[in-house]
């Protein structure tokens, strides 16, 4: 938290008083704290309190004159390394989830690129209301981080979920979140995912069973951890993870072109795509009509994109995947050497829970020095976290 700019949004709930201690603890942790209050919040705690504790002017209106420094909403939005809303009422949650920006806090939230943490606090029935839950779900899906409220007797006398966690717990949560979120800040990742499709004619293609889930999980977790992520994806029904820039491609040739264009400017490449090794030599412009008993299709090799990246490698950390059905370790090792990789993730796609379209994977992570880490069956996003931790260690040269 030291030296970081944290913007704390305070909304109008009875728990607003706890935000004072959160601001105080953030200051003590070395952060520079700027508070934005909604009008309702200033009925619970005065702006002066936050000004004294944060040591910075408090913004509570879009229209008030700013005296000390340039702080229109864009300035604070750009300044923030982290944005946290304590407490977050049903009202601000609803506004953010639905794109409403009608006061200083909601407009600044809308304008920031910083990671945003919300700490919902309200009456249990309000919190459990499907409308609020749907809004929270929507925000989670968009990459907002939600700290679950505590359960207990609330100010209104009701016993249930909705109580703002204690300031010490909020700080702990923010510290962990911040560390995870900044692991790869300033780093550019290029991730490829899903299988390519090689056309035979306007109707048919040669494809494979890759769903793209592993590559998408890597792109998603890397972005959560602060990386700028470019995802080059073959056809898939998966949606683009929050904060990721995606280019859709279809063939190996299109993937090669998109990858080579980005390659010089990235720090890490993770090639999780299942690229076709062969494509039809002739692509028919009209649908091939049914004729004889047999039909022959002549195939030619596609470019091996990863091999090419290995030849051109400069600063980049190059990570490949090897989906095998036999001789897993020797095949994967051979690919790592031949393609000049810094790491290869090998999986036996015949194992249940490791194959295509599964939500889990069972992988072995191999490094050129001969090390091999065998992971148990894990959800793909957990596998992504472990792979990314290893990449971080390679970037910081700690392995
Ligand atoms: N790869 C690639 N371009 C290709 C084929 C593969 O970039 N034309 C990449 C994949 O994205 C993966 C790695 O190379 O990261 C290994 O892919 P795989 O299909 O397992 O290996 P191949 O070299 O194609 O060897 P084989 O199919 O014989 O196992």
C-alpha cells in the first residue's frame, strides 16, 4: 500500500462511520487516500472528519469549487491505483451495475481504470433481494471485486448477512487483493486459446476439440493480476474475460499473423491454442458435392507459430502447451527444446478431468532445467494461477 493512491468512496449507510477507521488504517499503511462521499454519506459522517483523517480535501459534490488541487472526477479516476467503496449501499451497487453516473462518486467510478472493490453493507432483506444479488453477480462478471458482508445483528435489529466487516478485516482484504492485482502490473501478455479451423469449402472445416477454457482462464487471471492481456482466440462460445483485449481468428495462418504483429511488444506469451498442424491444400470456393464412394483430401503443413516465436525470441518468456495421448513427458520435453520455450505445460488428454471441454485439468509443468511439477486435478482457473505464479518467478528470475 506504500505510496499508492487509494480512492475511498463512502456511501450513505449506517456503517459509514467504519470507513473513517478504514481511511485511517490505509494512511498508516503508507497509502495516499482520497475520499469521495455521496450526499447521503455526509448525513452520517461529516466531510471534515474524512478530510482530517485522510489529510486530503474531500469531494462530496460535482459542483463545489475545488480549492487546493485539481480534482475533477477524471483527475481522481486517473490517479487511483485502487478504488474501494466502503460501505457500498444497494443504491451505488445498482447505479454502477446499470451504468448510472449522476454524482461525483458514480462518475468517478465510471471513469476509472483502477481495480474496484465494493464492500456491500445493508439490511439483510435488501442484501438478499434478487435485484441486489443480480447486480452483484453482474459486477463480479465485469471484474469488480466484492467483499462479502458479515452476518450478525444489524443496526436495524435484523439478524442476517449485510453487516460491514470490521476495518481490520477490510484492510487485510484490500492488501491481499492489491498484491494479487499488481503482480503483473506493467507487463504485457499475449495469450492464444481455442482451436483453429481450416476450411475445406464454404461449409466444412477441419477443427479439433479444444474449448479454449484453459487459455481463457490464463488470460482472465493474468488480467486480474494487473497484466495487460491480448487474447488471440480461435472460434469459441466463451465470452471475453474482463479487462482483456481479444482478437478472434479462424485459421492457423490468421493466428500466426495476429501473434507476430503483437510479439515484439509483449513480455510473456502463453500459447494455449490448439493449432491445426495440417490444412487442406486446396480450399474449394463452392460446396463440394457428394460423388464417388471415397474422397481424398490433400493436406499441407501449417506454420508452427510457436516454433517461429522461439526463433525470434528476445525478451519474451515463452510458454507452450503439449496435449498428448502417450509418452507425455518425453514428448513435452522434446517440444520445449525444439521450440526454444521457457516452460511447457503438459497434459494427458485421455485422463478423465483433463481432456477437452472439461472445467478441470491435470497438468505437469516442465522447465528447461529438468524440473517437473505434477499438479493434481484442479479447476482450470486454479491451474492458471499456478502457471502464472511460475511465470512470475521466471520474470523475476527467482527460479
Ligand atoms: N503450436 C503452434 N503452431 C502449430 C502447432 C502447435 O504454435 N502449428 C503450439 C501450440 O499452441 C502449443 C505447442 O505448439 O503451445 C504444442 O502443440 P502440439 O500440437 O502439442 O505440438 P506439435 O508441435 O503440433 O506436435 P504434435 O502435433 O506432433 O504433437
